[in-house]
């Protein structure tokens, strides 16, 4: 079972153009900033909005605008889980899970609840459930119908951080036993990496990057992905052993090549000094500390100047450098610490 989709949506001034192929048993996480078109993509796949293009699931054509074919949502074999569980408040938990079932609804819904450890809540109403329990019931209600295509629209975003990990583990277990096509929309990179086999980055209605988590984060191609990976991303023109950036700054990088390139600098590779460092380092810039953010045992320092960067230092280095917002420092990066690849 696989999904092949070539979708164009023009709606209220927004333009979505996506080519997507998802294999059987594969979980794809779609990430992107607000307004990128993630939910629009799910709604298009579910048949909830008109599209231009072609959608085929398990050999069945669901949409073909050229041929005038459109299969209604209720006949697609698609299950959609929303970020807000949207349970029927007047129905019990078991009745909610049984809602989409046609045969042996009572027995089948009870089996799903028992497997998920929620059997004791079968006769409870949604108002008697915790947020995590309610979302787990919403997921079970969708899975119980055995859809061919499972669409999850930020299913954990409305949950408190203390229970999100628990529901994520349960969702991971449920997905491992689900044999259809799975597409997860999320803002959370941890959630994407924990649940998905492949990441698809959607920005301004188009896919800008796709691959495993390691592939995407190792070579980000946009500011959004660089922020997810927690690295500095530069783009410029390579000329042999250096890169010329649009703002006029020059970054030394061995074997940079020629042409348009991206350059990645990990924040830990950015060294900070009170005075210009001795020796002959090639990448040294005057900078100003704009703000400091404590993250675990490290402090991320956002720097402004000729080359805006984020540095990552220890709390003891913050004290030694007397770092505070507005502090003047020197930033240095070894040329060998810079990763360069084609734009």
C-alpha cells in the first residue's frame, strides 16, 4: 500500500504545490512554520477541499482533476486525527471508539480499549478523562476503522508537557502495528524524530527538504530547518578557499569550491573572547551579545555584528567573559569546523 500525490491548491491567496510519495508502512512527518500549508495538505489528502492534480492510494485514484474524478471523504478509507480530540461529549468512551465501526462495533471497540490499557474507562464520558486519555481515545477511534491512510494533525500539541511523552510512546506503539500509510503534521522536532521514518519540510506551500532526520538536520537548506537542528546556516558564493556572503562578510572555509553554497557552523564551534584572539585565525569578527538562553548545562548566546551567529558556551565561560546583553566580544570559528555544501 502506498500513496502518490501531486497536489496544487489555490485558496484565499494561498498557493500549495506538493509532490509526495509515501510507501506502505512508512511514517512521514510534515514540518514547517505557521502558514506553510501543512493542514491544507492533510485536508487535500482527506478530500475535504478541491485540488488540481492527482492522488492515488493503494492503486485507487482518489482525485484526478484532469479526468474530473473525486472520491468523497467518507469513501476514501482515510482516518484524520485532530490536535483537539473532538470526542462526542454525550457518548461513552467505548461508544466513541465504536462510532465508525459497522460490524461487531461493541466487541471491537472494547478490544481496542483493552489493548491500550483503557478498558476500565469504557463506560466513562469524555469529561471524566484526562487530556492524555481523551487524545488516546481519539486516536483509537480512528485506528479502529482500519483506514488505509492515517492523517495526524499535531495530535500531541494540545497536551501538557508532563503527559506528552506518555501519549507519544503509546502513539508510537500503535503506529508500529498499523500497516497503512501514515502522515503526521507536527511543530515538534522531537515528536517528528521519535515517530517518523522520514521528514518532509514544507515552507510557503512547497517542499523544501525531505529525508531522514539525520539527513535533513545534517544539511539544512533553510533557516527553519537550521533552527530545528540548532545550527548557524549561511549562504553565499564560494570562491576556492572562502565564501562571500551577501552582507559583505568573508568566511574562510577550505575546499569551499565555486558557486552558490550553504555553510553550517555549529554553535559549539563559535569561540568567544574578551580580546582579539592571538595567532592567525582567519575567521574572527567583532560581535555584541544580544541575549543569553540557558539550555541545560549550556548557554546559547545570540550575537549581532558583521556576521550574526549563535554561540554555545558553558555557564563558567559566561562568568569569565562577563557576558550579558549588550556585552562586546570577539567571535572566532576555525575554518575546518565549517561544513560546506551546494545550494
